[in-house]
C-alpha cells in the first residue's frame, strides 16, 4: 500500500484554510483508487525547528504506487492539486510513502535484524 502525505505548514489564516481544505477534501475524494484517508491536527511540536510545526497532516492511501500515480494524473487529481496550491499558497509538503505496518504480535517477535519470522515490517529496505 502507498500513501500520499500532505503536511500543511504555517502561516495561514486558519478559518480561511479550513474552508479551502474542505473544498480540497471533496476534490481529492474523487480521485480513482483512493482506499482510505487519515487526517490529523497537530497539537504540539515536541522537537524540531519551529518553522516545521505542521498544522495538519493528511494521508491518502492507495493499493499500489501505480494506483497513486494514476490518481494524481487523473482529471480529479489534477484539479485537486491545482486547488491545493491555490488555497495554501504553496505552504505544504507533499510526499509519497510506502505504507507498512505490523500487529503487536508481529513486532513483539522481531529478531535482532529487525524482521519478523512471520513477515512483519522490515527495519529497512534496499533502494526504494
């Protein structure tokens, strides 16, 4: 599974941002192949430069990298991307990440190399 991760940076007027973001949600949710969304509002920056105090994190999940790329290239993806740039005035970071997860049973059984005998999340992967 792959996800498109959007980190929204300050400064922006929060009320104006929320209206623009709601419109963005409606547009992004029209992208083909979207399987799941996860949204978080940042409550506290524990460590790091204050300039990196993201206000909102938005993750859009797809079954494969090909599905994610097709969604971005789609008409809905292009419109959502244009609106994203417009309403944020470019104050965001956009990343693609390979999503991996393990259950508690899997990560409790990790060996010293960082891999599970049952195929849990590897500690690191080669290349990309």
